[in-house]
C-alpha cells in the first residue's frame, strides 16, 4: 500500500475516500504565508534594524536583543518581546521570530491574560532547546515553551521548533531503567494551558525530549498543517496530547514519533481529528484513562481520514482497571492501515503489572463506539481486539464495512472479544464475536 499524498472527499471515479495528499499545495500555502509576511525580513537579526521601531504592531525578538546565532541564550529577548506584544493596545499584534536565524531559547512562559487581542506568534526562523538536561536544573523538567491563559492566540509560520531531545532519550528510565540517574520526566516542547479560541498552524515540531505538544484546559483550539517528527524509537515522544479540553480540532497533519501520534486524556469532549498521517508511532489513542482510580469523563471523539503506517496500534482505546466513569460517543471512520499492529483495539486491562492484571470490580464504561469504513493490513494475527472489562461491559459497539487482511500473503487474521456487546453491519473481516444482546445502554 502506497502512502497517501492527498486526502480527497471524492475521487475522479466518484468514489469517496481517495488518498492523495497534495504536499505541493501545502507548500504553496506556506509560501503564501511567507509572501504575506515578507516584510519580516526587515527584522532579521543578521542585518541592521535601523529601519524598524517598537511602536508598530510587529514585535521582532531581534529588537529586544535576540542574536539568533544558535549559541547565545535568547530567552530574555523572547520574554521581553512577548511582554511588549501582550501588553500592546494595538489591534492584531504580531510577535516575529525572523527567518534565516536559529534562536537558542531556554524554558520560558508566554503568559496572559493579555491586553492585546488576536496575537499572532509568527515563527519564521528556528527555535532550539538547550541540548543538555543540566539546563533544567532547578526548573520544572516537564516543560519548555509554555503558552498560558492567552485568548485568541495564533501560532504560525513555517519555521522549526527543535527540542533536541537526544540526550534525554539516552537517559530515559523507560528504556534504561538500570541507568544511574535516569530520568522519568523530560520537557514537553510546547504547552498550551487555558488558551481559548486559539490555534497552531504550519509549524514544524521535531525531536522533543518527551511529548511534542500538550493542549490542556483549552476550549475551541485548532491545530492544522503541522509536521511533528522524532525517531520511532524515541521514548514517550507523543505527537499531541489533549486533556481537560473541549472543542478541539486537528487537521491536515503528519506525525511520526516514538509514541502516540495523538492521545486523548481525561475530561475531554468534542474532539475532531481528520486528515492525519500517523507513523511510525503508537497510533491514535483514547487514553490511557483512569490510572489514579478517578472517574473518567470522555465523550464525542471523532477520528476520520487517518492513514496509519507501520504503527504499533491503530484506533485504540485504553483504560486502567481501577478507573471508573465513561468513554462514549466515539467514531473511527474512513481509516487506512498499512502493516499496523493491532489496527483496532480496546484494552481495558492496564495495571501496574502489565500482563499480570488481577480481576477488578471496577472499570471504565465504554459505550457507543463505531468503526466505519476501515481497511488495510495487519502485521499481527489478531487484527480486531476488543478486550473489555469483565466487570463493566462495553456496549453499543458497531463495526461497519471493515476489511483487514494480513501483511503476510496467504495468512489470515482473526479477532478477539471479551465482554463486548454490539453489532456488525455490512462486510466485516475478520468478523468479531460480539455479544449481540444489551447493545444499548
């Protein structure tokens, strides 16, 4: 199966779901953004800024002392430029990170509330993190670039944010548990905390020490046209994690990392993910949920037009046995799998001793989950695995028009179900052994 280059609603033959992602069009859109902001070249740190002033609606980090040589610590300049932008009384101010420069930035918080409205954070150049964990000494080791309590924020540009996480990966407790001084926490590259009516578009986000982007406590947040990359064996490098948020959309994005491409955490609702290329990585995951024994509240999660390539999971829901609460109203639609382990999986047997979980009387109630128009190849024998809690059954599971085959010619794939109630419509292969009573709550 060839990787898609465009995801179209209708093909030349009239069939729905033709996959031809037009990256040239994406590049052109970025070039359009460049043309719109070509005046930003005036702010290049490598040339004189004599023709610029601080009384416009554009705030270049170079005007506030940034050097942009990739060596000098430019954190203070970024902080000062942000404060000037945030406090501006002008309409639609823009903070600019000029192109053709590389800015070394240590941990920094871009905080609100701001007096200014509709702030654009234009990243045209490159932003790099310190390459040594020692730089986080006496700092919160869990974050790098933090946007907090900013309304109507738009982060965009065609620059690159590089977390330079290689040293962190080498001392990760996940892969090196016997290493003296190994680290369990590492910086998330970008955090958006309580940023409503905001979004991120066009930027490249690479090599984060841990999760690349966290969206937490946000309402109406949009992610579009991102490239997120890290090696497939880099630990805990999730692409985007969402929690405590509602009305979030992720579109037209490619994520290739060492963990979940997108993960949906607790207390989330109205999440729409579409036109996504995922892999390598661990798939699109709802969870894990309920680890602390809390009451989970996750609903209205919609995932469509996703291409999974060589991932360890595809469409996944994962919960801890000790959790309670609910996951409901989930759809996975129009999805392609290319040599994916566990293309369709519900796993409610997460515990502290993986593989040796004891039966519990608790469980997260999963209901009204639909898998529609899914096809492709599985690299594992079990292509559909619906392992629901024996104490709290999954209800209202629907599989419609699902066709999964083995990556090995001549081999067959199977399904496995535990305490899963629902029904099958249309042609479904392999056919799951769903329980056919109690299909609704």
